[in-house]
C-alpha cells in the first residue's frame, strides 16, 4: 500500500472514531433530557411522557379493569408519541437534517408545558409527549449502531445479547455503548425527580433549558456528522 493511501486510511479511521465519540456524548445528553422529562411528567401527573412500553401495559390493565376514562387518556398519549416521531422525521427532512431546529422546537414545547395552568394539565402532558417523540429523530444511529433515546429496553436487550456473545468468545463491537442511553436516562430521571419535588410540572422549564443548550452545542458538530446521526 502506498504511504499516501495508508495516511488517508488512518485519517478516515480516526475521523470515524471521533464522530462516534461525539455522537455518543450527544446521545448521553439527549438521554438525560428524556429521563428528566419522563420523571417530571410521571411524578406530576402519574403518566409516562416517553416510556410508551409502560403506557401500553397501563392501557391493557385499564381496559382489563374496565376503566375506560384512564384508558382513553393513555391512548391519547401513545398517539401523541407516534405523531411526534412522525413529525420529527418530516421536520428533519424539511430542515435539511439539522438537529438545532428540532431541538429549538422541543424546547418551545417543553416551555409551553411548564407554563400552562393546572386546569390544562392534560394538554401540557400531550405537548410534552409530542416533544419526546421529536427527540427520537435528533439522533437515530451512531456509526451504524441503532440508538433509542427515550426508551432503554432495546438498549439493555442489545447489551445483554452482546454480553452473551462475548461470553461465547465472539468479538463483536458496539454492544457496550448500549449502556450509554440507559445511564443517561437513569441519571436524568434522578435529576428530574429532584426538580419535580421542588417545582412540580414547572420543572419542565429545566428540560427546556437543557434542550436549548443542546441545540447550541449541536451547531458545533460538523455538518457531515449530523447527516450520519439523523434519519435518512
């Protein structure tokens, strides 16, 4: 191999590693945001904001107990989450797959949730759920590895399967990084719980502030890397 080709190959590998590292830091911060928001919403209203697996189980239990009012409320949240994901993909395409417009929109929605009066709590909750749906489209993958930002069951499953393959002697890469979103969400949930104890649903303002900060940080991420993180 020619010296120039060797240098170019090494530079490409270094760039890929750096892109992956930056992407994982970004994922960790977004997972903290998701955990904060979910904990605040759950403690303030009794409903999950981003954990739709939990809401699905609660929906089934409500239907089984013939509690149709709570069931309808949960259906509304699940639909709002799906809608948020769909709108996120559309918004990402319209913005040229740039994260900052999405993050700015999410920050505005979380601010609105925090500032709505208690009589409009359900509306605020739905708005927050839509915001969490949007979050999932800010980063969809890092160096080819699928990433879930507002749910960690898949991440723990992928980590566990990777651990099993490692015990069997297989040398696959990427399974360890699945703990990044789980750790971020756990840390964020602890912070969110502490904030909600003092500020109630108004603690969503802290989530909005974190989102705005991440939007500003995203401006420093190279454009070509942003295209690798967001949905195609």
